[in-house]
């Protein structure tokens, strides 16, 4: 009997008779030949059926076989550089084919142009398309690489609550829900505060899961529900944190290049840009970044660009500012020392400059902007209490968090990395909504 293989194993099966189980993505008939592009979840392979090799009635069915019909194909593997598919370069000569189910002939995601809203309404089918399939395969590898790096560098995975009693980042972007007799609870914006408690027991930890932001943003970089990995490290200052970010991001890029090259190529990604990602990454202060932006503003005569680049010290960066900054580098850029006013309440002040905090953002090149936000955390109980009051946050809800500064407080740092933004950068895609299987935005909760 022929061996059942995955399409991504086909290069090792040249000359052998194999069986592939999958679905017909595309069909082309040319008289006595029918070309079926079959996908099985691991790849796409061309299967060539010759009329003389099959029962006449069966061949006639193949000529009319609808897209997405499920099939089991058996035949010899042949090398052919012209053969389409992922990884491509091989085809199967059809000796036997079983049509498991002949799909209905009104498949919504037929091979033609579709509007974005239509495609998202049919996301459960859109993910079968080669581009979406490739993006989500790369996402899976990004997630595996994330866990691999932390698991092999002394970090413990700690699961933090999805339902929380208070805000981590800001009260205006919370989803709230009634919680029995306890009043309101909130969907987590971050697991960071809990991980600050966890490091006092375990030293180095990370949490990884969905996070929720109720901000009404419609940009290509924002989702309402997204996945974030958040490491936290005891006895770690800002400089050490930036070194960790460099090593971590480089590891992810290297693994994706090693394991998902066919998928990247199928997306038309410029691989040479990713191959340049090596430590050290360039580092500039927020102060220097502000000067660069001012120089760029002064240097342009384009009124539209001037409007986009308008900037003054104390502002947070918008997408045009991040794009301008990263255009000067071919690696991710670390910008540190942001104004305290535009960052979260828990960040350590810069020595001698209370208006600046020990924060750092990692900006991806090619205009993809911030993929990591991190900081050295505040270690003083009294200063943290003062900051809570300044932000009008309820002291009682943060009593346990203040306790961490009373019983063995140490310098510590951490960051959060958004998976979807990272995947969008690695894949070279324009919008973050394609970097997750079922995106949630302010106007979309279906399917």
C-alpha cells in the first residue's frame, strides 16, 4: 500500500507512490488531462490525472469537480520545477482518486476578487486560501519560538487571570462584566502586575494569552482581542531588558526563516530584510528621536507629510513618527526614556528626570512600528502609592500590588510583545487582522 504522507514531506518521496488526503483548491482541465491543486493543511501540491489512467465516469467527475471537494489521491511523486504549490516543484500522477465529498458548487470564496468585509464575513473559509494559510502557519511557528526561547532561558510559564478587579494600563479601555456579588470585574489588559508578584517566587516568569483593549481604534495595527506574551524578570534593569529583547526577537526571526521559508516566499516576502536581523539593535533615546523627527519635519516641503510628522516633546509617537524613525535603520529600533506622562503608572522614573521614565519600545522596521513595549518597574512603595493617586486608581484594588514593594522589593523589568503585530511584520502584510484566525475589532465579532 502507498504511504499516506503530508504534502510538506513530498520532497523526500520523489519516485515513490504516496497517498495524500485533502481538498481541491483549484482545478484546470485540458482535454485528456485534469490538474488538481490539492491542499492538505501542510501544503499545496499539483495532482495530474490522465484520462487513460482512470475509469471514464470517474474522470468525467473530475472534469466538473467543484472547489473544496474532499479527496484521497494516490500516485507516484515526480519532480517538476514548473509544478505550482507550497513548497512546489513536485507533482503527483493520479493513479487512484477517491472523492470523499463533492462540495456544493456555490462556494462563497471562489477564486476571484473579494472585498475585505465579504472575506471577513467568511473568515472560516478565507483561512483556506494560500495567503491566509501561510500567515497562520507562520503565526504558529512564532508562538512556538516564543515559548522555546523562554523555556530554554530559565523562565517559568505562569498563567495570569483573564478576569481582574482593576485596570493595568488605563481605566478607559476596559471591558467590564458583572461578577456575582463582588460588583464589576474586567477583562485583562495585561498579566504584568500578577507576574510582578510571580517573580518574587520564581525569579523569571512569562505569561502568554489573550488580552483585551476596549479602545475604539480603527488602525491597521489594532485589535480588540489580541495575544500577548509578557516576561517579567527580577534583578533586571533597563539595559539588561533591552539585551533580552534583542536576543528574543532574533530567535523568533531565525526560527521562522528556518521552518517557514516556503510560506514566506509564497507571500512574496523579501527574505533578505529578515536575514539582517541580528543583535545588537540600534538604540536611541526619546530625546534624540524627537530631534530626528523635528529635522525630518523641517526638511520636507510636502504639506501632507509635514502634517503627519508634526511633533513636540512630550507626545507619544504615532504611526507616521515610528515609520520615519525606523526608515533610517534596517533592524528593529529600541527607543528608550519616554515621557512619564505618556506611559503607564508603574514605570521607574529616570534618575534626576522625573518627567522621563525607564521605558523602552522596540519598533519593527519597514513601517510596522511598535511590537514590544517594556520598562523597568517602580520598586519604591511610597512612589508607587503616589503614582496610583495621581492616576486616580483605587488604592484598595492595588493593595496586593503595593505589598510587593514592602516585602523584598528589588529592581525588576519586563515587557509585552503583541503576537499579531509581530506576525504582520514577519509576513510583510499590511493589516493586523490577517495575523489571527478570527479577528475581533470594534465592529466585528462574527464569525
